[in-house]
């Protein structure tokens, strides 16, 4: 199984609307492991690891906002190398 890892930072209405918890739910449904956390500047930071097709569905869900109360106004992603060793998807910070 080929896996890829991405770091993702999103801005917009992404704090205080259930964004991290819904991100975790989407990640678990798509077999993505990693973490999601709030940043002090109001953005949300995500590290995600998974198979390319699952990651494509995951990033599409994040761009569209996994919660109906949220709205992503900017999205930035970078490939992570080496791939972090996560065993599940966690909400942190």
C-alpha cells in the first residue's frame, strides 16, 4: 500500500463550529490517520496520512468544510516527508 502524508492549514470559520471533530469523523471513515488542532491565529492545522485515493476524498471534504457551520476561506497543503507514524486520527490542541 502506497501512502502519502500532507500537512494542511485552513482558515475561515473553522474554530468553535465542530470543525476538528467532524474532520476526525471524516478521517476515520476514510481510513486516514493523523491529527487536527487549533492554531492560536484562528486557523486549523491537520496532518493526514493515507492512501492517495482516500486522501483525495479527505482533502475535498476539508476544502468544502466537514461541518455545515464552518466555512473554509483558504486552504494550504504540503507533502510531508518522511511520513509521520500515526496509528489513528486524533483531535489535539
